[in-house]
């Protein structure tokens, strides 16, 4: 039976601009730190967050997703290959072992029953010393926890206002330590914690300098960052 873990309506709700969205500065930062040739976006969706990478760096770009509708839209962008995987929790990625320099996996693991299966697959397709850029949301920084206390609503940042708890798309709620443990079990070591990009305190987010965001994330990513994003490196 066909399985799609992300409804088409959520794909249509993504209104970010290609090359000019909240994830673009993170990619610019990463590509100033590392040099790669073969890049794979696992959970690429319609491609809006990575479909312009070949304009940023000289690379081969592969996109993988479970949603055929999203992949049809991604075909309009600059991917070298697009592949479908029915179920990220049990189906192997259709990519050769040790063939990729960088895997990007943004907003995927929180949807999976067995995220370890996917992180193990990502480790398999990466070359020794290859990089893994992973992002998961953090629903419960200090201001998220305060909202939860007041509203008893797990969707603390209103990601899915039309969803109820029985069909809420996020089924995993990560902390920094749990992300690090998952990475370690799959054979990665943390290269850099980039969660400061998601330090967005209410009222202060427009005026908060980068150095203060970095300080806050270094003191406690769980308390101050709305997203956990790690650049990890596969152990040789």
C-alpha cells in the first residue's frame, strides 16, 4: 500500500522563496566552512530550500522524498537526480554507499517512527569524513514551554494550525542531547552546533545580535533555540 507521510496540503503551504528563505543563511554559513561535491537532500519536498544549491556551489545535487506530488514540483528546479522512497523508516535509500559528501536532512526526523533507521542509512551513503546537516524543531524552549502551560497545545509555534493531536505531523520531540545521541549511535561526531540561527526570543528577535544568539545557544540550546541544527561529520 502506498505510504505518504506528508500530505500534499502541507507542501502547498510552503511559501518560502527559493534562494531567499530562513534556511539560506545557514547554507551560506555551512558552505563557507566546508567544501563538497556531491550533495543529497533527504526529504527535499518541493525543493524550495535546496533547489538553488548549484547556483551557490559547484556540486551534483540529489533530492529524495516520499511524496510524488512534491517531487513533481522539484523537477522544475536544478536537481541532477530526484528519487522517491516510500517509507524513510524501513526502505533503504536508492543511493550507493560512500558516494555522498554532504547530506541535508531538514524537518524530517520529527515525523518518523524510527528515525534511527534513516540516520543509519544517511551514514551508509556518506563517504568517511562526509558531513550531515540535520535540523529538527524544538517545540519547547522557555517561551514554548510557557505557551504550553497556558494553552496545553503541543503546537507551540503554530506549525500546523489545521491539525488535531490525533493527526499532528510531528511525532518526535527532540532535545539537544537526544539529537547528539542519535548522531553518535549512527557513527557521527558533532562538527558544529548551528542552533543559534533559531534563537528567536519574542520581541527581541529583530534586534538580537549574532554574538548574543550564539551565547544563548551555547548556554542552553534547549531553552533558547526554536530549532536544533547540527553539522555533524561521519567518523572515519
